[in-house]
């Protein structure tokens, strides 16, 4: 561990980091879901935006307040001169209880945060929980809810939206649920001039997936969408299910993780050919019975030197999560087993490459059991 949140003597620090880190100008940037300012809007704190260097010196750049300012930033940031991110709640809209979430902009040096857009729910999106991606001069992202209400999605099945740096937002696609997919909770990925993503639900309904096992989709910047693969985890299939992570390219294929499904119902690493939609399970996680593999990968993968690296939220020797590598075409190795306090626990975010090391966040564990930032030499 290089940093434990809520350290003694540090006022209003964040806690529960659940976002990946992004590197720029010699520092790493991320968010915490809780901590910071505690008020009537946020009993556990409204969350923070922070920077940290490789020696573990952390600085809170912004403490969210929960009103029009936003609250509970689950997603990491995209860096384009400034920091651009989303909060999953707050924003002031009345259609979502505690607010439908925001898109914000902040300076890397801690200049004031500006809300670019407050989601309204309804036909607009609601609850953005994934990091945005820049494509050309425009940012693109997903919301978990909002868009189009259906019997299966009373709060909306989710959206894909575009966001200009000046704050002009437009919904380019509203998921319909069912075979179309529902509730995207992962960042989009730019590959070959198109955007690719996953929905956690919708797609094929099986005995193990009453609301659908999830999908992989392709979408243009004008909103022309195509489902490439519908996961079909069932008694007769060991396919993945419920992908909560984004995709990444390696050797002309896209790779990702599914939180469920697989041979042992503990999640998978999968590959898909974006030109044909052909999908293959590369690894099925198997934890805790005869081996100490991880289980339930919630985050996406990164590529370093042709090797895939990722995290599992649970599993490993102590059951508190792992860091793993996968070599294509197969072969998985656990690199680190989290042990809880004072080590990290339950990593919910992916990794970042910075110099010769991998960096990430653990949502729990650390010296105060409120999360940590870690470094790992692969």
C-alpha cells in the first residue's frame, strides 16, 4: 500500500475509492465515493476528487457537497488538460430522489469544480457510474438508468450520451431492455472509429439470468447501435454473465470481464472479435475450494507488454480480492492476494500503468479500513 484513506490527523479525507486511477503530469488522479464533506445530503460524506504521487503523497482536490455540486463519484476521470468526470448522485434534479448525477470539470491543480451538466432522469440519463471517454473533440459516456422506461426498467434502461467540453449534452441512444440490453455500468471504448461497450443486463434470458445475462454492443457517434454478443450463461453453457466492465483491444480482439457466469459461476475473462461478434471465454475464475483463484471481477482489464492485468473483488487466499494476469491465448496467474487491514481489500476498479508499476485502488482495507491506493510490480 502506498496510501490509506482517512489517515489520523487528515481532516475530511475521502474513503471508499472505487474508481480506476488516471495518470498525467507525474501524478495519479481518482475519486472516492464517500468521505470529504458530511452534511444532510451525505451522512458518510459526499465523496472526493484526489491526486496522489508515486510516493503516496495524497491531496484532496475537491470535496463534493451533495446538492447541485454532485455526490458519490463512482467513476474515475478522463484527463484532457483538465479533469472531466461524473457523479452518480446529486445535481439538484428532483426525479431521482438524491439527484440524478452530474458531469463535472476540475483543474489538475485543485482549481474550482464546475458542473457541466446535471442529469434529469426521464428521457435524459440518470446515475452515471462509468468513466467517460474522449473521441475526437467530444466526450462519450453511459448512464445506468434513465432514457426509456419499460416494464423491466421502471427507472429507465440506461443511455449512451455525448458531452461537449462546453457542457452541451445529448442522448445518442436509449436502451430498450430485453434483447437490446439494459443498464450499462461500464465505460465505452474507442476502437476502429467506433465505440464499444457492455450492458450488465438484458440480452438473452436464461434460467440463471431472469433479467438477461448482459450484452456487448457497438455504437456509432450518431447513435447507430448493434448488439455484437448476448451472454447466455445457463445450465447448458459456461458463458459469462453480467459484464460490469469495459473492453480493451489486444491483437485485433476486444477483452473484458464478466462479474458472473463461467464454468464455476464466479466470473470470466472473455474475448470477442469485433468484426464477427464471435466470443470466447478465456478464463473462468475458480476460488476457495481447491485453489486460491480470485472471483467476481467487477473492473475491466489493462494491457502491458501484451499481457492482460485485472482485479477481482473477492477470492484469493483471504477472500478479499486479487490482482491477476492473463496471457493470451490462455493461462491466468494471481499476482497478489489482498489481506484486508492494513493491506487493501475488495478492489472494485481496474489498474493503471505508470512507469514500471501497476497502480490501483482497494475499496476497503488499509490502515483505517476505509480503502487504499496500492502499487504492484508485475
